[in-house]
C-alpha cells in the first residue's frame, strides 16, 4: 500500500487518509488503488465504519491532471484504478464518514456523495470543474447530485462549476456538520465511533434499504466513464489540462 494513502484501524473504525499534501492530495492511480483496497478489505477486518480524511489544509484537489493529460495523449480512458475506487464506493456496505478541511475538488467532492456523514470546516469549499476542463461529471454524481440537491443546484455545481462554500453545501444536503477547522477530525471520529457502536446488522440493513440498488449507481459510473473517455480525447480537454500544467504563478 502506498504511503500517499495512510490506512489505519482504531477498533472498529478504519481511517483512509489521502496523504499527498504537496500536490493538494491530487489522486494518482496508486492512490485510487490504495483507497479502493482500504474499502474492499474492511468487511474481513470487522470494520464497522470507514472514515475518509485528507490533510489539514486540503481534502483533495481531484484527479491528478498530469495523469489526465497522459491518458488523453495515449488515447486512454478513465484508468482501471479510478473505476476500482468508484465501484468500491458504490458497492461498499459499511457506513462512510468523511472529514473535510479546505478544498474538495472534482472526485474530492463527488466521493462525498457516497458518504453517509460528512463533517467539514467552516472554510471548506466544494467544487467540480469538470465541464470547464472539457469533461463530464463522474462517480455517478450525474445521478446522485440531482437527487440530493435538486436539478438546479446540481447543474450549478456540476455543469456551471460554481463552488459551494461549507454553509451552502450543508443547505444542499451534501454535508452534515460545519465546525472550526481544528475540530473537524475529532468531530468526524466521534460520528464514526457512534455509528460503529450501533448494532451492526441493523446499521447494514438500514443503510442498504436507504441506498437502494447499487447496480443503478454502478451502471451510471459506467455510462459516465464512456462519455468521460470521449471527452478526454477532445481538443478542449487537452487544452485545459495543458493550461493547468503549464500555468505561471
Ligand atoms: N493535478 C495535478 N497537480 C495538482 C492538482 C491536480 N488536480 N491540484 C494541485 N496540483 C499541484 C499544483 O500543480 C502544484 O504543484 P507544484 O507545486 O509542483 O507547482 C501543487 O499541487 C500546489 O497547487 P497550487 O495550485 O499551487 O495550490 P493552491 O492552494 O493555490 O490551489 C487548488 C489549490 C486545489 C485550488 C488548485 O491546485 C487547483 O485548482 N487544482 C486543480 C483542481 C482540479 O481542477 N482538479 C481536477 C478536477 S476534475
């Protein structure tokens, strides 16, 4: 397992932490694989709640844009590790909690749509600039976001790329709690431990009933991936990736 993702168990709670702060926790293929493995192996380790965390200054800047550029140049698609991670989220039976500080961009935001309880800091910011990168939404967000927050707010987030500050993300139903940055981790762990202390079979059954059939989510992930592959090859996407990677600051 890569040290760019740190996985640790504290009793029945497993923390999966993105750990590439110098690149704002932009996700590489190895990181997706490590995060997927942390989710997939949880049931056998008697984990009752998963906690996804980032760094004190940033949750996740989305997919590594250099990887996108490479995939675009080589005629590639959404990489297998990305799909493995998205399937793991969609098929996960165990409750997912997230602790968000700073920016949550792209998949940093869409992964939260698979979580059951999200704690964020007052300055957290949620954005999905897929379309301005010439791409389409992923992680079944095109299905989940309109259900969660209604079409108009989902369109603003997913298509217009308008960021949601923490208070608006809470009003939209994307997150549960907004606390000071230095309280995020403790608050999220408290929620995870509370969930883990509930009767586990009743939690699993209730969650399954609430989430419905994961096949529908997986089918949307697949449909988005087909569109995403086509968009990756587009001139507008390649120009946007190159502009980011060569920007002057
Ligand atoms: N892919 C690759 N590298 C990334 C990255 C990404 N998604 N996000 C940040 N980085 C890198 C930067 O290139 C920079 O690298 P360098 O120090 O080698 O130059 C480093 O991380 C720090 O990023 P920087 O932009 O200087 O930090 P910031 O605090 O000013 O801004 C963000 C943070 C997240 C707002 C900004 O980095 C950003 O917009 N990233 C792209 C997000 C994105 O579009 N993701 C894809 C979604 S589909």
